[in-house]
């Protein structure tokens, strides 16, 4: 797991096993993610950081799940190992 993702997961309050589960989901090793981890990430991006657009957070103009997954994949792909 890349350090930037680990830091982001930690800031969102994910526990170590939730971090590993999200990493497994993002890398295609799991078909499902932990709903509690998703809830923590939603709170982190929508309210703590305020990065998620309001319409997406309310599921009116976008899908919050899709937004979070794209955000995490983008962070993972942008960082140099």
C-alpha cells in the first residue's frame, strides 16, 4: 500500500484491517469493500475535507461511492512508489 493512501486512510479513521480491505478492493483482490470503511471515507471526503461536491454527497448529481473509489485510485496512481 502506498504511503499516501495509508495516510489518507488513517486520517479518515480506518482501522488497520479496514485499510487492508480497502486496498484489496482497489487492487481487484476483493469484490466488495467494508461498508464501515466506506462510511468513514465518505465522512472524511464530504465533511472533514469538503472535497466531495455537495450534489455528489447528496447523490443528486453524482454517485458518492464512485467518487470515492475514483479519488482513491487517482491518489494511488499519481504517487510515485
